[in-house]
């Protein structure tokens, strides 16, 4: 029921011949509000409009969710009964249009599934309208004959860059891509070689779709996949396709063919990727191939940029959207296909606030839009794989690599059999060093994976063995040599290493025989980088992790150096494993396969196998055979063994058997409730109360309730944490558990509660 706004003794009087009514939501308020407006002032007011409304004494933005419908009639009758007046909006109330009725149906479904108010979903999904001055973009002038121009080397590089990009570019993009200064760009504009365009003009700079012919290089497996999915596009049929393609099998080529086909049908296409950092390289590849404008959506954009992309999509100026998980909410009209690349990746799961899963929402959106959704991966999630092989999804296999390289050669180095003094360095075995050296001698490149940042995992007192932990979290502080700091990777707390041990009171001056006060324990990407630089002094070595690539520009710059062969070796975390197609990378070394395999999470083995397989897939993606060396202390672990055998199906079958026995996804649905508070006893007391309420409901509806128990990371950002796990075959039953807990559990403002339906980690 629509909430009342302003009490009055007069019942509302509405002249329906001149006045209209609409219902709106005002994030983050849960209630819906009723407003009236003059029809002549807003004759085309519609669902999805953003309007300025009065709320109490302030003016704020609201989203229109219903206009002049039976919903407002019922609300009006209720307000008359309760003697409530309705606030009126003026002629200047309308500010923008954000979404249409089909998208509202999608937002409403999300609201219901996650048991959250619609206003919170809209606040999450829709960017705030924001406008800024138009920044000029530059394209090659079609009228100019470049052969008649006298050009400097910098000007020629600029022209080559824009030819490759095949799209209008900002001056900053040109500078980042080829180093051209603003003076070079200005000189080319003066010569008539470059032409300035506005973003609204650039949205229409596209090649005719008729000029695109089907790629003659598609193999039989790719063509089978394309034909199967095109049939669903042609007939506007919702269907889910699992495109299971080994690394290097050409899944992106299939995506491109499907996008072209959807555009030819007059429809639009949505592509979501797991990492923000992957969007630039994928966008450039799509634009270069399609010659079509592409809207990019992710959280790192400025507000004005994000709104411009959003508006271009909602007005059909642009019909292709690429982005990270939030792009699932993109205002595309008449969707023809949705593609989820690397569908297995846990980055599609929102970790805070409303914990939605973009891959799962892609299926819902496709169903509402009557179009196919393609879930692509070399290592599908076990939930997706089980549905693909059981017939719930259409299973399409790309079993052969797109290029002719033979299967990579795998070697396991059992670190249990290598004595410390036999190691080339603390982290590098003789076998790994020899393979690296041979790779560099051939003029080829290498990736080295160590999925842990920093120089040392922790500092430990050499005298009393006290370990320095975070004061706000129940984790150790990681030592970063660059900056000489101790950093918490949970809350970002940092400090310089202490000069006194808080465990025993000793200082460096009291230690014997020049023994350090604190010993460095464990390793990270910083230490591996330093060791390799010492072992291979002539090699050009780079590093890719959250410390070196805090922005997309940093990420792109580092990978560009690899592509241009300015680096021989790239050391990194899982960031180096995702989607990179670098032809001269033929060797991958994994310093420690065991990182993450022993986490208290039922998905630990699956995530380990996926990471190892994905990073191994970076080696040998063209004609040259790849080589992978895996260092481990658990050489018989299924994740390691099946990786070296390139055996996804064997791993999946064995892991699914374990999941079935234990009642974990995909055989049961999960709801995780995390209760946290500054006061440990308050968190526990509240957790016990919630578990009691959930158990009372669960007894009647076949829900298994586990807990409460301390979370594996018991304290984060000063908050003590307990969690409860609910298991059921039915998502609606778990939704009811959420509603029951929200309604019946004792309220405590000092306690935070997070509801995670379909959790992706248990930490």
C-alpha cells in the first residue's frame, strides 16, 4: 500500500480531466509515495522517469514506478478514507528517463528474490543523472588524403593508433595508447587529418552491419554453437547455453558472431565480464571488429561518464553494452542476446550490500526479454556444468584450440622433495628457474603466478614467536617491502614495522648475533619479483597485482608492455590469469599451487582448479607449445592432478559426488546470514536469537540450520562476526527464512546483519 505523506483534515480532490497521479520511490526509503501532476505539463510522463519531488522539507530525486493506473486509484481511495492529501509536482519536475517497464519488471524480480525494497534495488542499479561539459573525441577525417601530408613520427603513430582503434577516442586515450601529446593532436586537427566530434555524434559513427561477413576461419565446433544460439535469437526464445570451450578455443569469436546477428535483427546485445580491468581490451577488440559504438558500464567510471553511457543505451543510440557485474542492469531495449564471459568467476557476486549474482540475474533478464543467454567458460562453475549436462541448459562444447599449438606440457615440482638449500631462491625451484631461462633464451615470454600480494605473509618475533596481527581484524598483517609497511588485506589498516616486540618487549639492539627482531615468514609477489630479478638480472620483469595496478589505466599499461615485448616476465596474482591472449607467452610458472586450496570453504577445491587451469591456459595460445610448471606440497590433490591432465570433466564429476553427499550446491540452495557487532557478546546473542527464529521456521519447511558459529575470519574492521547457514532444495523457502528473520528477530541497532542468498565464499 502506498504510504501517506502529509496529514490534513481535507480528503484529496483530484480533477482527473486535468490532473494525473503517479507512484514513485525515493531511495533509500522503503515506502512508495503518491504524487499528482498536471497532464498538460507532463503529457508523456512514464515509468522510469526521474522526477524532482518534495519530501518533507526537502527536494529529492524519485523514480516513477506507476502512472495513472489502478494502483493509484486504490491508493487514492485509501488516502480519502484516511483523510490524507497528495503532494503535487511542478512543471519542471521531470529531469531524466532511466528505464522502461520491462526493466522495472526485472528490478521488481530482483527485489523479491533478495527480499529487499524496490527502492534499494533502483538505488543500486540506476546511476544518478549527472551531466558535464562535452569532452571532444577525435576520429580520422574521411576526406583527408594522408599521403599528401608531411607528418612527424609522433603524428604517424597517432594516425596508426586511431586506425587500429576504429572508433572516436579522447585525447587522453590517444596519449595513453601511443604517447601523443595534446600539441600533436591539435596539429593533426589543424592539418585536417583529425576531426573533432561530440559524444552524441560519435554514437552514430558505425560501419553498416551488411558489410560484415561470417568469419571464414570458424571451425566446425564454433559454427555449430553459433547456429544453435542464432536460432534462439531469430525466434525470440529464452534459452540458456553453456559454451564450454577449452582455453584458446575461440569463444570470443562466437560472441562476436552472435552480437552481429542480434544487431542485424534490430536488437541489442549485452556482454558482462568478471573484472572491470577486462573491459578496455574487450571493448577495443569488439569495436575494431564490429565498427559499432559500445557503451561501457562499471563502478570506476565518473558519474557523468556512467550516465552518458546509460543514456545512450536507453535512447538506442548505442546497442552494445559491455561491463562488469553492474552492467546486468544496463537499460538496453529489445535485447537479442546476453553473454556472460568467464561465467564461473566469483567476481560476478556482489560482496557487500545487496549480494546479487550477475550471472544468475542474466538468466532472469534473458527470460523477461525473451532472448538467449550464453554462459562461456573453460572451467564452468559446478552448478552451471551440472545443469548443462542434465539438460536444463543446452551444452555446447569447444574441445579444440582455435590455433594449432599442441596441448601444453605440464610438470609438477613436489616441494616436499626439494631441500631448502637446493632451491634456487626461497620461492623458485631449480626446475622452475631452468624452464624460465630456456624460455627467455628462445626470445619468448613468461607468466609467474603467486596468488598472494606483498613481500612476506607476516612478521614473527625471532625470540618469542609473537606474530603481528591487525588490531581491527583477526588476520596477520602482510609485510610490503615497497614502502616498508605492514598492511591488512581485509580493512587496509597500515603501519610501519614496530621497533619493539609487543609480545616480549625486546628490541633489535637486544637480539644476539645480528639476528633480526622480526623474521619474514611466507612470501608474496613482491618477494618473487625480487628473487627473479636477482636470479635473472638481464630479464625485464614486471609485476601485476592490486599494489601496482590500482586503476584500469595501470592494468592496461602493464599488459601493453607485455604485448609490445617490453617485458620478458610478468609476476602477478590471479589478475594475470583472466582472459589474456598474448601470443608470445609460452611459459607459465605457478610458485605455490596450494594457496587457497585449504581454505574453510566448500568451493576451495573448485576455485583452486579454476585458477590453475585458467592461468595455465595463458601459455601457448598460438602455434608454439605451452609449458607449465606447478610447484606444490600436495601433488596428489585433485585440483592439481586434474589441472595437469586438462581434465575438467574428471574433476567436476568427483567434486559433484562430494557435493551431493554433503548437500551443497548445486543439489541444495544456501542462505548465509552474517551477524556482526563491535561487542562480541552482542553479536553472539543476536546470532543465537536469529538461529532460533530460523530453526522454528525450518522445522516446518525442511530447512537445515547450521550454527551460529564464529566466521572463519572472526573479526573484520573492528566487528566480531558469527554466521548461520540455512540449506534447502528451494530458493523460495530460503527467501521466506529471510523474511521471517527480518520480521521476528529482536532488533538491535548495534548489530549488523547481512543476508547472502547463494553465497560464493564462506569466510
